C-alpha cells in the first residue's frame, strides 16, 4: 500500500507512513502471507505504530470478509 495517508505529508508523516508499511508487512507475514487482508493488516499496523508513539486511536474492528 503505497498511498500517502497525509495530504500535506512532511518528514514526520512520511516516516510514520514508512513505519506503518513495515509493520503491515510484518503482520501480513505473521498471518501466513494470506491475500485479501491488506486493509485489515494496514489498519492494525497503523493502530500499533501510532499507539507506540503515544497517539491513541480506537482499536481496529474485525471486518466481515466480503463474499
């Protein structure tokens, strides 16, 4: 997922996005590299990275798979 989260991204936002990308990939690998979970993995990574930085967000909710 290479889209910019922050419309006016500065150096801090770019660093955060990169950390989220790395964490999302780690989560993807931890789940057995299963396809179709990119959004869930990204949201979980975003939550973890921002929480680690002291920015509180609501925990991501489990989504029902689209069928």
